[in-house]
């Protein structure tokens, strides 16, 4: 049955327009294929489209654009298992070890996977993904600039829960920073030129403090850390207006820069360039985890194979035992009818059973010694 396991799809290396041409609804595909194959599962994400099935599928239920065929990935048998294990582990992701793909594999398992063996494979893939991340710590290595900014605060200033942190700007970058800070119980102040946007963040995180944009310099001077993440084409934090005796950690996540570079003479200032260098260091750290991730993956493939073949082995052993019992009964009845002597009948039967057990044991040991 493992030889009948197949996957066809398009991976993350395909351009966006190709992915768009190989698009489909997961439930529709399952409905179209489940009468043609024994089992089917569909994994669809922003960067991949993959159809898994067991059986002999002569043709996909839709026509392929000629531009799509050059990007098609096809796998068979154990290579299918290895592929989904790699996908779930983040080894086949644009960002090594990223966590979102694991959630997407879980979604397929829960909603778009039909069949006992495929269910088992996807469940194993989820388990592998968790183990790889837990044992290597790859998912704890920062990825995004906003997360790296928060890690930088921890490295330079210690626990963020003991700090007053002022975030200026509530765009996508600013929102992510606020989330990471709130998760760490920081005392967070936010300000935005458009107050309604700041209120949206306040509603999402009630513990956050709102600061009127016109009073931002008052709070900058009181803060331990100031993070600027606005879209302004000019300096939002000017040197002449910052009046603080303590050394503030300033992090500028904006392009163009929002914090006056002259402030670096009095305070600790980090820009996007600085964070990009830190990001590259973390990227290399992630790459160092690849060998360990692959080793875990191969161990889990071996474990899966042991389960798969032992499952078939159990059925074969049961067949041998059934045949043994049939042969013993047939031979016993033949002997009883031939001898016509009722004496020692049970002894004869026991003797036959011992002989049959010895023969059955030989066959069972042979089955256990090889994968059929």
C-alpha cells in the first residue's frame, strides 16, 4: 500500500502567477477524488498546493496550464512521507523552522484529510514538526524585525516587564511590537498621529496606555525605551526636544528614519540597519540547526516504517496462527477416524499442536526478520 502513496503539487519555489493557475478549493478536490482513489488529502497554503492520495489516479480532475507543468512536484511511496515531514518541520519553508506551516498541516489533518493511512501520516507529521522545534529550539530564534527589536531590549536592558516602553506608530510593525511587549507584561505606552488607530490597539490590549501625540516628548523623557515605527517622511523624534537625564534606548524601525541620528551622542540608538545585521546573525543560527532537524526527521521516518510494517506483520502472523489451528484440527480428526481408538486422544492432539507451533514459530520469526 505504501507504494500506492503519491503526492502531486507545486511548492514554494513557484512564482505567484503559477500558484494562481494551480488553484482549487480543498473540499471540491476531495469530493472529486475520493471516488477515484482510496484516500485523499489536500494541503493548500500561500506558498504551496499539494494533493496527497493513495491509489491509481490516471489524471487530475482539472487541466494543467503549460506554465504550471514545469513547477510540478511529484513524490511516491516513502518520499511522500519524507516530504510532508520536511514541510511540517519547516525544513521546506522560506524561513527555516517557521511555525505557521505546522498550523496549516494541522488544518489539513482536521478538515481536508480522508483515509486511515493518510490520517496517520499527517498526524505523525504534526508530531515530527513539534519535536523538531522543541528539541532544536529553532522556532525560538527571532525572525521578524519587530521581534528582534524586543529581544534587543531584553539583551540590553533586562526584563521588559520592569521597563516603561513608549511605542510611536501603530502600523503593522508597531502593532507587532506592542503584541510582543504585552506578552512579556511590559508597561507599554502608545501614541499615533491618528488617535482612532491608537484606540484600536487600546481596545485589543486594555493594559496599554494611550499618549496624546502632542505630548509625546513628555513621555519620551520619562521612558526607558522608545520605539518609533511610523510612516512619516521626516524625524518624529528630534534631538532638541528630547530632555532626559537618563540614557534612553531608542529603536528606529522606520524608513526613512524617524529618530534624529544626533540623539546617538546622548542615548543608545539602533536603526533598521543595525537590526538587519542582528537578523542575519539569527538567520545563520537557524541554518546551524539544519543537520539536527534532518537527523530527527530521519529517526521519525524509521519509526513510522516500523509502525507501518509491524501493522502488516500483525495481520500476517494472525494468518499463520489461523492456518496452524486449521491444520491441527484437520490432522487430529484424520487420525482419530483412522485409528478408531479413543484412548490418548488428547495426547495426540497436544502432540500435533506442539509440532504445529514449532512450524508456525519458524514462519513468524521469518516474518519478523524482514519487512514484507
